[in-house]
C-alpha cells in the first residue's frame, strides 16, 4: 500500500520538474528567436527552437566549412577516410 506522504512528495517533485522544464524551454525559445541563424533554420519544416538553437550553437559559422561534405563529416554523418597513397 502506498504511503500518502510519499505520494505527496512524488507529486511535488513532478510538479517542480515540469515547472523547471517549462522555464528551460522558454529560455531556449527566447535565445533561438534572438539568433539570425536559428531563425533561418526554423523556416525549414520540422525544425523548432530547440533544434535550431542546438544546430546554431554546435556548428557556429557554416562558412567555415568548404562544402556540404565537410560539414556532414564534421557532424559525423559520413565517415572520414585517411588515404596516404601508399599500399
């Protein structure tokens, strides 16, 4: 049988966790809407504030990559290959 006091503690913890997550989500949205690159990313269907902000922060200036292949390799989407030219 469940102890009513424990149930109250669990309920209070759950409520405080939901509030904390809500505050974090609000801050992420605020930050995403303040960053031009994140705003641009959010124009793509399915990309919301969390994905846009994380991508912008992780990648930084995309101009630092020579091409899409370099960017894909950087994020781990394609394996890199080291070839020396010797057998």
